């Protein structure tokens, strides 16, 4: 129910909170009143007859078990099942309500049959007993009890089957929800990883640009000033050796900065694309690491989004560096396969190899972890095949047809 209130000329809609109320059925009320009364009357009747010597002890015990346990117990089960059936009907859990009603009917029949005890010298047994029941119905009372037992068994079987099916459905829905949550979490993690890697590349580009614009130019000016000074002091031989060493140091520093700039953000990758950049990288490995790296491509060579090309380039760069440092070999190969819907990278060496399952203490293993992160950031799969003394193969497979979750990285500046 909702009521309206007026406050300062403004109407406010006040929603009442529905408080769930427990409604008792007539059967529940009837049982709550009659069962205690019946138990008291029956107990007084049987115990009084035993005290008066009208019945033996075994008849007293049998009657009390039937009157105080059999009848109330089955009746209570009937009331409880009927209450559950009404609840199931309200919650629209069909046909569970029918199964509960069927089982309640079985317990109700069984409760009634427990009223009929063998004939004996008590007030209740003279009015309601097995002989009178059979005279009325011409059917032995065990038949009705058997029928009640069958109804209860069938009803409980259907109830159990329904609840098990319902439980399995709930478990399946919970698992589905968990899988969806895990997938969403993986998606968020992948997006965060992509953003992190993109931010790293942007920072690398910024540092490379600053090194080129400031340090490289400063060193160039330094070299020119040294050359001028060398000319001015040409008549003083004792300074020429010092100036020559300074010139060589300046050239070495300039070359080092150019190498740092290339490592931070290779111009070949932005200007010419992935394949020329990898060709330059593998050619450079001979002079830098004394490592002969063969580079081959298969399929239709084409350009991809910058972040994907950067990921592949960095993986090859890290792989070549690892081979030079740890593989104890002077040969390696890089193969790039361009398929219509994916790109496959394979970096192989016949060096010392290692156990991929081995846990490395930091910083060992960071290179492989970084390569895996870069592959996963572009929805790729990263795997390592290696054994001690049998070389190592790094395989990366990246889908190229799906653009889902692809936010191209753009070089700033």
C-alpha cells in the first residue's frame, strides 16, 4: 500500500514496507488444538485402565506407543507437509506442491489407522478398535497401512527427485554465474594489462625522444666544440692526445645513446613495420651478442595495430637477449607465420635449455613472465617448450581477425 502526504505544498509518495506474515491453515490450528487433547485423554484412559488392572502391561505399552507416538507423529508430519505444500504453491514450485500433498495424504491415512488398536478393556479401545474397523469395511487394517506406506514412499521419492533436480539446477546456475564473473575478471585484467603495456611504451617513446632531442644534440655540440678546440690547439701537441680521447669518448657516448633510443622505441617499427624491424633486430644480434639469428616469414605479410606489433617485437627482443645470455649457443631462428586469422611466432635455439616447470628466484623468470604478459595483453597464447640440453622453443599465437577489446596504442608526440 502507498499513501500520500503533503509537506509544504509538495506531495510525497510514501511506500509502505510489506512485512511478511505467517498464515496458519485451518488444519494446523485444528491439529494444534486436538492432538494435545487427544494425547492427554488417551494417556489418562490407558494408564487408568492399567492401574485398575483392566489391561496387562504389554497392552498399556502398545496403546501408549500408538496413541502418543504413532497418531501424533503421523499427524504432525501431515500438518508440516501440508504447510510446505502451500508454501511451494505460493512460490510456484510445481509439481512439488502435489508431491507434498500426496505424501501428506499418506501420513494422514497412516495416522488414522493408528487410532484402531486391538480390542481391550479401555474406553477408547471399546469405541475404536481393529475389529470394529474390519466389521465396517470388511478389509483388514494392515491393507490400509500398507497403502499408506506405499503412498508415503512414492511421495518421498518424487519429492527427493524434485529437490535433487532443483539443487543441481541451482549448482549449475551458480557455476555459470561464477564462470561469467571469472570471465569478466579476466577481461578486466586483460584490459588493465593492455593499458599498462601501452603506458610503458608511451613512456619509452617519451624517454627516447628526450634522449634524442636533448642528450644527442648536446653530445653533438660537445663534439663540434672539441673539434674546434682541437684545431685551435693544433700547435700544442701535448693537448692533442687528450682532445682525441675526449672525441672518442663523445662518439662512444653518442653511439650508446643511439642504441638506447633504438632499444626504447625502434624507429623501424613505427616507420617500416614489424617485419623490417625484426630483420634489423636479428641482424643487429650478430654485432651486439655475436649471435647468428636466421629470420623467416611465411604467408601474406601485412601490418597490424601498433600494440600487437610492439608485443611481438618485444617478445623477440627479450627472447634473443635470453638466448645470448643463458642458452650457451651462437645460433637461433625466428619464424613468423601470417595466417588469415592469426599470426604465429616461433623462436628456437639448440642451446642448453631448462625445465619450464622449475620455479626461479627473482629476477630469474621475469623475462618469460613479461613475454607471457605481452602475449596475453593482445589475446594471444604463450607457451615454452624446453628440456635441459635440448634447446628451447618459444611459441606465440595471436588471433588477428577479432577486434574485440582491441584499443590500438598510439605513439604520442
